């Protein structure tokens, strides 16, 4: 047999042998497809609010800017002093907005300023909920004409979120165990846990007035903080064995 032919045959055999060995190796390294399933768990916590946020505003209109500023400032200072007298700390009284907006007469050219609107707003955090009704009423009596709230919340929301989260995970694990038992398979490792954005349902705001020129409210409105529901959902993906 020709020497070159022998070399060709031997080379072919070696290549085939190597290819076969490589295929066996690759096949042995191939892992079976991971089978998974996902369950959703839900956890809820009922919370009694311990904080109320209210917004108190004064809107003043007129032609003389200096007089308007003085009038607006005097009213707001009375409101702030009243709030402090009721035990509201300075850290819980925040000026959210102070604006001066000119009013124009657009019927003439060039446009002419014919007056001004001054708007000043406070955000107030009330920690003693028994004081809300009086604060809302007296704020209007002291000159506020743009009042909204209260918006009830809790000071330590993370504590309740964590409790709801624990319940959601426990709920998901319980569902997974029941499904596995019913379907006849074993639970493997947890592949992933995903928490959906949490939901809570605050009490609706109770308005006490609004707009320019609102009349004073002499009677205190009845305010009920009620309760809130904090809800968390989690998706847990398990390996199927």
C-alpha cells in the first residue's frame, strides 16, 4: 500500500476517534434542562395611622404688593404661632411654597400689571390625632383659605412592611408545598424571589375648604383616622426535582 495512502487512512481514523471521544465528553457534561415553577404569595398588615399630614395655604389678591405681603405674612404667622401653641414642633411645620404672581391686563399693549396674587403653603405633620379637628378649623379662622387633608400615615411603616413581607413569603412557601404534594414532585432549591411593588390604601383626604375667599369655618370637622391595609406580594421560583 502506498505510504501516503496509509498516512491518510491513519489520520482519518485518528480524527474520527477524537471526534467520537469529544462527543462523549460533551454529552457527559451536558446538564438536563432545569425544570422550575413559580408561586405568588401575599401578605397583609392592618395599620392604625398615628400621623396626619395637612396642608394649610393662604391666597391673597390685590393691587398693592407691599400691603398684600404684610397681610399674607400676618395671617401665616398667626397660624404658625397657633400650631406651636398646640404642641406642633418646628420640625413638623414646613413651608412648601411661597409665590408672587402678577396679574396682567391683556386688553392693552404693552401688557400692564393690574395686581398680584400671593400664595403661601405649609405642610404640617400632626402626631396627636386628637388635635386635627381643632387645627383644621382654627387655621381657617386665622385666615387660611386653601386647606386640604388630612392624609393619614404611620411613622414606622418599614416595621409593618417587614411583617407583611414575612407573611407573603410564608404564604408562597405554603402554596408551593401543597402544589408539589398534589402534583407528585419534590421541591428543589429556591431559584429566585421577586417582590412586587408594595401597595397600601390610605384614608381619603378630607377637605375643609379651598379657593380664594373661602368663608371661615367655625365648627371643627369630625375626623376619623380609620385604618390602612399594607399589602406585599412576592413571586418565588422553585426547582422541580
